[in-house]
């Protein structure tokens, strides 16, 4: 979240060339597995599929401002160009999931 350009460079192959066979994707999947294991300790009552869906939602929500930092400027008056703003936004997503989603999302069902 600190260095937008580096994030974009790492995502170039998957985004532009639809190439997911590279070092970044392998390391990203390894990170996701580590996060999955961590979250499974926090919410052991959730299935692996439910945890995966929660992680995908968090990562997807966090990536949009990194990839398109000015997308919401006209709508919400927020620019995500600065790392401090992105960090605050991502921390809010995580707090929301921990305080609400992890504990109370009893209707959460995995996408088939």
C-alpha cells in the first residue's frame, strides 16, 4: 500500500496480459494461504471456503484504491494517492470485518 507504482508493476502481467504464471502470483497465493491460516485461528467456526471468500472481499476492497487512487474523488471527495489515506482505509476494512463480518455474518455462504 505504500508504493502504488510497484504494486501496479507486479500486477502488470495478470492485469494486462492475463498471465498468472509468475513470481508475484505465486507469492500472493502464499500470502493468502498464510492469512487464511491466521483468520482460521480467529474464527475457527468458519469453513475454509467462507474464510477464503472473506479474504477475497478484503483484498478486493483494498486493491481498488491502490490501482485507481482517484476513482472516488468526485463521488466522495477522497483521493487515495497518499499512503496514509490508503492505510487508514484498509485498516477500516479490516476493523469492519473483525467487528462485524467475522462474528455476525451467519448468513455468509460460499459462492459455488
